[in-house]
């Protein structure tokens, strides 16, 4: 019976990570699934290791203190075309990447880097709540939102987000 209970709890954690579509912390998993925190910590690691070992399309990524089921980074771009609501057009994604890596960044600087088409890109990203704009003189300071971090499985902390992006994109140092 003990083994069956452990398997059930492991499957509940796996199911929760799948169903949530956002990063979950140990506390939330423990509370909502009614499983002791210590056991959740152990089982999350078991699930994450299982996914790494099976070399499938999905992994369980640790994002700060939270865990999220997501696509392997090398598959994201190709498979994102099938995501709910469709993929974000590459032109918007490129502008969004510049903003995320350089944030906070002035809109005028983004326009210099990406060209005049970036006016439309910034409007699209604002309309879709992926970035925020705070008026700074004649320009606006742009930063990513929590929705952006959740959508791409990145930490909400801007410094951690930049570090993870640099590592995922293989950019190395000097991208600040």
C-alpha cells in the first residue's frame, strides 16, 4: 500500500505541474494536494529526474524556488506554432528579446536597435501585456511583465530572468 500511495502522490505532482501551465512552489503543491512538504520536495525531484532521463519533449524546470513543466528549450521555437492563441510572430519576439535582455530600456533605444518597425512591435507587446512602459521624459522605459516570465518559463526576478535567458541563448557574458 505504501508504494501505491507514493506512486499516486508522484502522479498527482506530475499532473499538477502539467495542468498548472505556470511555475508552482513546494508550498502550493503541498497545500493543494495535501501532501507533506518534505515528501513534495522529494517527489518533485523524482519527477524532474524522470523527465530528464527519458529525453522526451518535456522537462520539469526549476525556476527560482518554483517548478514548471515545459518544453525542452531546443524545441520551443519550432513547437510554439501549435501553442494556444498561436505563436508570437518572430519580429515581435526579437524585439521582446532585446527588451528582456536590456531591461529596463528606453523605447527610443529599442527603436535605434530594431528600427522604426519596433514602434508597432512595442504597441503589440504592450497590448498583449508582455511589457510595461513607464514615461521617462520624451520616451518610455520598457520592462517585461510577470505574464512574459510565466509564458516563457522564466523567473519573475529581472536579474535571474536575464541570467537564464543569456544561458539559454548561449550568449555568454557582456549582454547587459
